[in-house]
């Protein structure tokens, strides 16, 4: 008989009341029924609580927590700490998931997968598919390959609450995978997440402010320095490799330039 574990959908929200109905409806529309949804209000000054109250009446699987504003990482952690489930998914209050997502995730979980995610689609200020790369831990250390609303097993690992400027989901996956020695990670070949793009979003701001982005990436690098050294070598090793690569690139470019000039002279030279 197929195992039907309880899944906690944790929805942190700050000033997202206008999007919350759409987000929570996508949870209610799931074909998989054994879920709980924990909505965490991170000190929103808007009418989030008023919107949530309607959902608490609509379905008893929705529950509500309210806290002082502390950032999305702290809101997610509060949801995790209050979860009753074996499996978790972090769904921001302005995003939505396809009706089939949890069902497909459970199928893969029953096959032994430890993290399940999928392709996604941007909507809002941007309308295009978001096709994620196949998972590779070495590549993950350079750039996030797993979106935040992946389905994963609950563990003692939590989001880093110091990371208030973004990329906390990237750091979480590095920490979660390395700490729990996770090896079985699956990407579904379908679009199961719809990720809203807003021009005033926190991710948009950090990705367009190079100083914040560099500081945040350096924080992740220093926090997991042993992993970066293990997979890429120390700073000086990387510098030497980069220098050698630059020399090789110059050689290739010079060689191509010489070939081009020889062909040019044969055609047009006297």
C-alpha cells in the first residue's frame, strides 16, 4: 500500500495580503489531500490577518501564526518548529503551486527521494518558463539549482536568520544537503511552481545591488568554507587555476586570429 505522509505547506508572508488568496487556493486545490498549511504572518502591517481568518474557517487544515517582523528565514523557521509533518514545503505568500505538485512529490518520496522539485514558470512582471538545471552539488555551491518550494524531509537544519537580504534558500540547501548527507534529489519534468516576479521584490533589489549581492555570497562562502575548499580548492589554488585559464584563452584567441589573418591574406593579399 502506498505511503501517504502528512506534508506541511509553510507559507511565510509579509505585506502579501493581495496575493494570499491565490496562493492558499493553490494549496486547497491539491489532488493530494494529506496536508496541513501553516500561514506565518511576519508582522505584516496590511490586512493579512483578515484574509487568513477566512481560510481558517474554510478548511481546518489551515492554521495561523503571527510574529514580530524578523525576515522570511525566521518566519519559515517558526513554521517548521510548529509543523507536525514528516515532509515540508516552503511556499511564499505571493507564489502558487500546480494542483499535482504534492501528489507527484509523494510518488517520488515513496521511491526514496529526499528532495523533490520541478521546473517552474515566472509570472507577474515577467512571463517565461524557469527551467532549472539538473542537480549537481558542485554546481549548487556556485549558484542555486533548487527553488525554495521544494519538497523535503524535516530535519534539525533551519534557515539562517542572519540572511535578511536574500539567498537564504540557496544557503539552506547547501547546509541541508551537506549536513544530512542527502544524495537522492529528483527534479520533476513538469512545471509545478508559479513564481511571481515583482519589480519591488527583495530578490529583485538584492540581485540589482552588486554590493549587497557580493556581501551575501561572501557570507555563504565563509560559512561553508570547508565545502568550497573540498570541491574547488583554497583561494590561491583557484587564483592559479584562473590565471592558467586566462593564458590558455589568450593562446586560443591568438591562434584563431592568426588563422583568420592567413585566410584573409590568401584571399585578398598580393
